[in-house]
C-alpha cells in the first residue's frame, strides 16, 4: 500500500431509523429563517472509517444515498452526520437531490444519513395569522351581507340578487378554507374539500360574470331592474349558469386528473394542475373587462344625450364602479398567487394573502355600508332594538280618586292611541 492510499471501510445500517428518531436534529431552526417540521430519516445510516488518526480530510467524501421513500416536492433533503450523540448538518452539504437519490459531500469521516423535512419560513407564520384573521373577519362580513341582502327590501334589485349569491358562495368558500384546508389525514376527504373549494371559488367568478352581463343590459335601458319584477325565467337561467357551469368545470377536471385534488400538506389543487382553475378565472376576468369597456362606452353615449344629474345615471355609474372594484379585488388576488416564484415570492405571497382575506370586507363595505338605503335600514333596526314599545301596563293611569264620579277615565281607544304614539317616536 502506497503512502497516498488509505483503506476506507463502509458499514450500512438498515434498522436504526426507529432508534435514532428522538435524536434527529435537536436544533430544527439551523437553516436560518426556516423551521423544520415532520423530520424523518429517509436513507440507511452509513458509517465511514479509515485507518488514519485524522477525522477531517483534505478532500471531501462524496456519498450518494438512495431514498427509502420517494421525495415529494414539499420536502427538503438534509445531509447530516453523527456528532456528539445527535445528527448534525455541520460539515456536510447537499450537492444534488432528486426524487430517488441525494448526493452529499462531507468534510469528516463519521456516520452519515439523509433526512427529509418540510421547511417553513418564519414569514409563513405571519402569513398564516394574516390569512386566518382576515378570513375570519371576512366570513363575519359576508354573513352580514347575506342577512342584509335577504331582509333589506329597500335595496332589492337584480344586482342585489346577484350579490346575494356571490356572497353566499364566497362565505362558504372562506369558511371551508378556514376549517378544512389542512385536513390532509384522510385522502378522500381532502380531495372532496379541494373539489368543493374549487367549485365555490369558480362560482364566485361566474356570478361576477353574471353581474357584468346584468350591468350591460341596465346601461342599455338606463334603469335598474326591479328585484321582484325579474322574470322567473331569468332567475332560473342565472341559477343554472351560476351553479351549473362550475360543476361542469370541476367534473371535467376530476375526470382528466383525479389525483390532482388534494396535496400532501393542503387540500387544494396540485401546483401542476392549477391551470384548471386559473384558466377559467382568467377567461372570466378577460370577458368582464370587455363587458366593462362596452358598458362605459354606452354609458358615455347615454350621458351625452341626458342630464348627468338624473338619478338613474348616478345609480348606474355607482353600480359600474362598484362592479369594477369587485373584479379587481377578486381577480387581482389570484393573479398575485400565480407569481409566487423567484425573488418576488414573499411580496406576492403577502399581497395574495391580504387581498384574498379582505374580499368579504370589501363587499360588505361597498354594497352595504356605503349604500344609503342600507345604512338607513341598519339605523332603523338598531332603533327598534334599543327603543322597544312600552308595555300596556305602563300606560294605563290608575291614580284616579274613587269618590269623584265626574273624573273622566281615559278610554281604551285613548290608551291604545297613546301606546302607539309612544312606541313610534318621531
């Protein structure tokens, strides 16, 4: 044996995975701003020893490990070695990793292995808090919108009918997201949740498309269609389009790639299949923008021949700008989600989370709080709760002297009139 040759021995251990489970990466934040979860060994433990007193060597040792289980996209491969009774990343680095193999380069002769871990950045916690807090407030606002659109008859028209169903779909979509997005334990349940989320969010965009069509006809006639006067045929068509077309899209998607509904960590679509959702969404947004251009052109022509102070013109303008704002807040948020890659990933993630979380708040603010008739209805409801009519026993006078027969006791009619007047102050 020459002086440049060193005898190296390799020993592979296949049954130490369960024994070493409690010693896996005691410091799980060693990747800087990332937190490791679900850490597990995904290779055999290989011990390397040499007939030399030096533990560190001038040339790194390159080892290629075969994974015990296929690596999933959300996992990160970690090259580690045994140091002081625990596995550590110190002295080792990953050179290459794919689904089946990982190549490591280490500076010391020791025992080596490959770990798999799901990584989460510290910023993900902030995004999660923003998302859950914003969606919780959004769900409350959407519930108030649904109640308002159902019982505030003063503002009922065909647009309110559309806003009611849009709020209904977005309410259940946000509620299902809050309660079921992380239910990945049951594959079938997770797939159903992913399919329902896709259906509900698509339904929101379809109802938004129906609003654009409705506004187009409103501008042509320059009047707001009466809610109660809307034909039964029109409502049936809206129901079929608003709730039927999303079913068709989801059914076709499930037939093409059923395994794309639900991932390992979220009950949503597989990233490679997200186009089945974003494709229809982009088409709807594009068609809506075309409709809004036609609407604004027609409105400009109408206003040129009419007095701009006419209330119908003002109401139509208000509906159009509110609808454009709705397209922006619903559509742009998903566009932000498409660009969560590269150097702008964090910025786009925050923009997507914030805009997606305030959609219900926007609808409540624009279509309820900024509507004068709705505000008056709110004030009337509050007054009715705070100032209930007094009881009849509080109105009847009982302090008349018995000895004076000439005293006129108030009649029942007077008592009733007095009660009604007190119960409805002006």
